[in-house]
């Protein structure tokens, strides 16, 4: 497997194997990032496709000022933002259908509880101010460094770090009411 720099240079020259290597190396990141922004699997898959189409058309202009990972994440984030803007203009709300569990066994109940906590966390993340939300998503979902996040958000590395920590702190505080039994007693007593 080629390193990203070599694969990018070869992809610029039309090497399909190098492009495929870049795709396979980063497609999970692109999907996770798209999914965390739009919260819809099918839409996230469409965004992955659009991201790679745009990247393949623009690869010749990739200068290497940032890593390929940051560049592809930036395209993904822009595609996801565009989808959200289109949805806002169309005034449509997409809700995930939640099926009824087939069995009431403990494992099913625990899985549903975990899914409920994850849904609550993601719903709360969506309410964070934009820069905090994007910093949390980029760091927690895409695993980007603060430097990479700052490049994507057009801020300083320190600002990216502060945005992430403020956002994650608010998320922890919000989620403590669902995960901390002591919090239940304090708030109800």
C-alpha cells in the first residue's frame, strides 16, 4: 500500500490503482463524518459518492498544503453542509424509523438503551454552536488532530482545541443526567 503523498501524485497522473488505494484508505472516515453530520445512512452514502466524484475531478489541483485526509474530510464536510442547507430550504425533516424489538430479553433491552443514549448524544451535539459541533464531530468521529480541525474550520489550532473542549464538556454535562444515577437523585430530590 502506498503512502498518501505517493498515491496522490500517482492519482494525479491518472493511476486508477492509486486512486482506489486512496479511496479504500479513507472511505470509512468519509462515511463516518458524513453520517455524523447528516444522521442518515443513505444520505451519508450519497455524500460519500459525491465527495469522491468531486475529489477525483479536483485531484489535479490538490497542492498538498494539507494532508489528503484533511482535504477529503473538508470536501465531505462541505458536501454534508450543502445537503443540510438544501434540506432547510426544502423544509423537510427526516426521522429515522425505530422498529419494535422482537424480544424483551436483557441483551435487546441493553442494546436499545445504548442506542437511546447514542441518539440522545447525537441529538445534543446537533444543538451545539456550529464550530463546537463540527470540532466534536471531526475529533470524535473522524479522529482528526486539532491541527487538521483548525485547517478545516479555518481557525487557529488553539481555537479548534477550545471549541472541542467546550463542546465535549457540554455533551458530558448533558449526558450525565442519563448515565449518572447520582444525578437523578439530585435533580429529583
